[in-house]
């Protein structure tokens, strides 16, 4: 299993657990609301022998007993749901940390440097970026997004593969036109802003 597949599987599991957590949260809220209603009905039954549920078939004592049993059962159910919710929440937290750790590996500086060494020489020259280069297009997109975005946005707006957008961004990062955070955010640097200004793209900032 390669890195991207591993991160994708972790992401899917994280999403599934997050949805399960939200479902449990709604179930707990519903059960607690039902407990409140049961308490009101029980209190009314205790206050009067003429309780609306009273019938010849069921004595007042039977009604009270039934409501108390239902209330106790609902409380046990809530306790069980809350225990499960706590367990799932812990799993979500651990998985989130694991996912972040795996994603951070992709942006280790040494790894970025090794990968960008495969780029054609001269792409980022001492004179700056070529106006019509792919690197400049990627830098302009980052600027258009408020100076901070991710590889996926660069890929979509340039109409290129994600891996190529990532490679372009890493090239820009290696030349200090942008900073790449451990979370994969591409943030334009003062040097990047000056490059855009020099090439006449200051309006994008």
C-alpha cells in the first residue's frame, strides 16, 4: 500500500467514525428529551388518581410502576449510548492525530528536497519565474486564493494532475516563493509577492 492509499483509507475511516459519533450524539439528545417527557408524565401520574392514562384495566399503581420501569430503562440506554459516544470520540481523536501525522510525513523537508531535485534545471532561475511558466501560474493561483491554499485547489484551477500541482508547489517552496505547512497549506511569502509585483501581477494580491 503506497502513501496516498494509506492516507485515503485513514481519511475514509475518520469520516465514518465522525458520522457515527454524530449519530450517537443525536440519539443521546433524543433519549434525554424522551426522559424529560417520561418524568413529566410520571409526576402527573403521582399527583392524581385521575391521571389520563388511568383505566379500569390498569390500576394507578400499575401505571406508576410501568412509567418508572420505562424511565429506568431509558436512563440505562442513555448511559450505554454515552459510554459508546465517549469510546468513539476517543477513536476519532486518535485517528485524527494519526492522520495528521501521516500527512505531515509527506511534507518533511528532506523528502520535498529529494523530490524537487528531479525537476528540470532552470525552472526557477536566478532572474525569477517566467511570466508564462507553470510555476508562475501556480503562484498566481495561490495569490488569488488570498495567499493561502492547498495542492488540490492548484490542481483544479490549473487543470493538471494533483501530483504535478504538488510538484510545482514544492518547486516554489524550495525557491522560497511560498511556504508549505505540515498540513499541506501553500502560503505565499514576501518573496513570492515581490515576484508577482515584478512581473505585473500585483492586482492578484
